[in-house]
């Protein structure tokens, strides 16, 4: 699995497009992390779930999820468990993640909305190599890549607001 975690980002970096940015979520404890984007995304979840609301591969590589049980809920695929990893190597995606010990890296373009659990340290997110932003119960929203705009704090704590074009639980799953 370590080889998977290192080889995929290195291979993707060679075909990275002009205007691609980056997203890093570190040590997150989150009520919800909504991600919509294109490119490569991978991560680790210590305890929680990953819901694939939509995924369209740009090549023949299927998503890789290891260490998690899956089930179909409506039109989405939900993976849940402890100490599991995921990799979507190239395509467009809409994902919902919740839990603790969440680490995510993405290269490409997209949006993220994250709402922390309210612990002493809910982790952070960094876009386009900028300053790390703490996750809060009020939420944080950001763009990464060519359409990147400065991240903004989300005004309402519940429910987590969606970025433009980003839904909090609707869509069709493919996986």
C-alpha cells in the first residue's frame, strides 16, 4: 500500500495541467468535508466514512479503497471503517467525508467545504501551498487550482453550507 501511496502522486505530477492547484487536509476531525473537483485525490481515514456521490474516471483506472466495508445508499457508495485508505487517480469527483484522523491530498482543481467537530484541534486545510487554515464548527470553504480564490470562513455552523454547485448528499454514485 505504501507503494500505491507514493507512486500515484509521482506519476500524476508528470501529467499535471497548467492551472492545477493543491489541497492538503491534515489531522482533521470533521462533521463533514465536502469535496468536488478534478484530478488526483487520495487519503487516509482513521475512523469514519467516505461517500462517493459522483465519480467519472478520465482513464481506465478504477478508484482504489482498501480496508473499508462498502454499501450502496440511494445512488451513492459509502465506505466506512477504521484505518482505511482511498485513491481516485484521475477524473472528476464529488465526495463526502466524515470522521476523525482524516488526511487528504489532492492535485487538480476543485472546492472544499469542511466543518470541524469542535474538538481542541480539528485539524487544518491548506490550498495552493498557502497558509494552513484551522477547521472550525463554523466551517471553512476554499477553492484550489486555476479558479482559486482566497479561502473564506463559512458563516453558519449547521448545516454546513455548500460551495457553488456542491450538494451535501445528493447525486449519483459511480465507483
